C-alpha cells in the first residue's frame, strides 16, 4: 500500500516522501539521497529511539502513514536549504541543496533527477535570471526560495 511518509531532520526540517509498506529502510534512504545528496551511509533513521536497519521493511517496524521518522546526520554534512523548483505548467519539485552550490551544479543535478538538459532553460529567482557560474547564495537563494524554470523556445522539459 502506498502512503506519504514524514521524515523529520533538525537540520533540514520536514522531508515528505512517498513510500510503500513493502519498502525497506534502504529504499527510503535512497530516496532521501536523491533529494538531498546526503550519502546513505551518512544517514541514520530512527523511530521512537530505535535505529532502523537498512535491510528491514517498514512494516517490520509498524511504520504507517501516521509515523514520523527522525533523520540524524553526522557533523561535517554541509548546511542544506530547501528550494522549490517550479515548472511553467505549475508542477514543482522540492530539493535540498548547499547554498554554496552553483546554479550550474543545481542544473546538473536536475539533469540526473529529471533528465532536463542543462542548456535548455534558465532558472529565475524573484524575477532575476540566475547565471550558471554563480553560487545560489550570491543570488539571495535561501531556505524556502522558489526558483522558476524558464525554458528556451526550443527547450522541452518533462
């Protein structure tokens, strides 16, 4: 059965994920890695002070849609901010990124996640087109910022 799973992290806030009761903890960590770029081996998931083992299924821990897992990260993981990336049609994705990352590195990540060609669009924040070579923080991008995708005339985004 599919359900929404809530992951809470003191450093990142809430991370909403889609899950299935047959998923293993490892699968959940893979999804977290995709949206945050935090390696699986650096993630510790707990439920009610119990550390969850990667090979076990969510059902083995009694995890349901009402459950909230706690994500614990070690020191040395860079501070990440949540950004919302909005497509022209209104759909959006939420990612956690290092504010010191460049716009180009964010676009490269979107290429891997969504197969969006790096050169097929610009990103806009607060009405300003962001240059690829600059860091996100140089454009005032912070936690909760909304970035809009502005495709070129011939750009086809999925």
